[in-house]
């Protein structure tokens, strides 16, 4: 399922790989269309979990490029230090 937050941020939530792939491709095309109109920003695809993604037009990505990143869950970081 694609949930549109605005013209530049789309949220994807799905549980089977085929739906995830299809929804991501659709969302990237929607974002690309918007990015092409302004010709200033690129597209950022962020994986938040196995079934949750966002696709956004981002000023942090150069125009004409698509970057991917995986967000680290808050509880996956382990504390390290003396005696640990």
C-alpha cells in the first residue's frame, strides 16, 4: 500500500516481496515526476524495516540521482565502553 503524505513524500507498507517491489517502483516514478518538474532535488528511498519504506524528493540528493539508505532501529545499537 502506498500512502501519500505530500507530493514529495510517499510511504510504502507491504508484507510480500512482490508488492513491496511494485509499490517502491511506483512511488519512485511518482517522486521522479515531481523532481523532474523542479529540477533541483533527487530521490531518497529509506528502508525503515522489512515492510516499511519511504520515498521522498530530497534536497540532500543531487538532481538526477536516487539514493537508498537503511534506517537503523533505535534498539539495535548496543552500548560499548570500559568493562562491557
